[in-house]
C-alpha cells in the first residue's frame, strides 16, 4: 500500500453448513499505530511509510494482518534531448575583381 492509499477489510464467517455470512456489523477493526495508518470502520488509509497490524475482533475471536505502507514513488524526470551542436562553417572567401584600364 502506498501513502494516501486505502484498503477495505471484511470479515466473513464460514458456517458449518458450508454457507458464509458477512459479520461486518459485529466486527471491530483496530490499527496498531494510528500515526502510520488510520482505521475508519473497515477502511484503512495509509498516512506515512511504516508497518502496522490491523486486528479484526468478532466476539471473542480476533485475527491480525500486517500491512506495510510505502512512500509514494517519485517520478524520474525524463531528460531533455541534447541538440546536435551547430558548428560555424568556414566563410567563403570573397573575390574582388579589379579592372585595369
């Protein structure tokens, strides 16, 4: 995840009958370091580079994911092409004609 990016979490319970059930209304998400990433509901937003743990708690059960926040890459500038040098040409000698009378 890069700084400024977001990640949405969800908790789905797999039931013994093979069905699954969304448990988001019964789940609490917490983040280990709110200076690196903030958690609002189930949405994590990266604030600065670092690593955090996101813990989902459902009843007496919890699970944790480790998320690394990376800095936004700085684009590498494309260098401008260097123009071919222009060399001065040798001046063409001028000819002067003298008329003799």
